C-alpha cells in the first residue's frame, strides 16, 4: 500500500524511505515498477539507466548555493551559459529555478523521480549532459524518448510520466525527468507552502541558504510557478 512521506522525508531531511538499487537511491516502492520499465526498454533495444535518483536536502542546497555563488554554471534553454553579473537577485533566482529546485522543494527528495538515459546509445567515456540537444531529433537519446512517448501516451509506462513535459513559464521542459505517479501524486497533495517556508527558514538559519531574502519576498510566486505548476 502506497503511503505519504513524513514532513522531513518530503523536504529531503530524512532518507529512511530510500533504498540503494544498483548504486542508485530510490524510494523502495518505486523499484518494482522501474524494473518492469527497464525490462521493456531492454526488449526494445535500450539500456535504460538512472543518472540521478534521490537527492537529499543538503545535496540540493549545495547545488543551489553553488549556482548563486558562481561555482556552478547556469544555463538557458539552449544550453548556453548565462552571464549573471548584470542580473538582479530576482532574475538570478528565476534563472536558477528554471533547471534547479530550491532545497526542500525538489521532487528528487521523494525518491519517486529519476533522470534517465540510454547506455546503449553512448560509449563508456561519454559524459551525460541531460540536455535538450541529447533528447531532440538527431540526439543520442532521441530514440529512447520517442519510445517512451509511445508508452506514456498508451498508459504502458508502469506509472512513470514526465512532470516537466510542457513549459508553463516555470521549470523548463526536461524530457529525461520521469516521475512515478502513484506515489508522487501523494507527495504533491501533501507538500505545502508552509512546509517549504519552514524548511527554507531553517536552512537560512543553520546552513546559510543564499538569496534567502529574495526567496522570502517572492515565495508565493515561486511556490505557484516553480513548485506546483507542473502539468500532471
């Protein structure tokens, strides 16, 4: 029986719901369906691998802070590096949130979401970028995603779908990002603005969350645009 996560699990502060699966960390209730999807992919000639699964709050915090501080590049939809020196703190925040969630607000905290690629399509030394260039027509992973389109539309993907399939002005489209709907939908119903606010306030106090004042000023917009706006 699928059950909701605790508040700390929802925001990535508790990983007791997570299991290690061939080196990838995922919610224990996702594993059977993922194994079935991978088996179907194998029969179709693909080696569906997980590039990223569960991500803790601290890991997401490091990613977010690294982008604010300039230690990590920020890209636009075309894969070009954004020059951030002239951006306001608000524009910088929105540029980051197009591709990277706030700590506490990432679907990867739940263990229900994965970033995937086809290992059969690349050499062993290929560095997976998780970019639109890879998944669009002519890209190395286009055949895998064309096959996934067919499965998802036919309700044959074992519960997996793309939460960021459409650009609604919030998170940019990410075809490689799959979510296990039966469990993720429960998490979506449980997560709230107050839960996110509390997690961010604690991070700002204890772990030095960058851009906290700007985040706090625009938190209602951020919640509606970047956290709850994905088409389900």
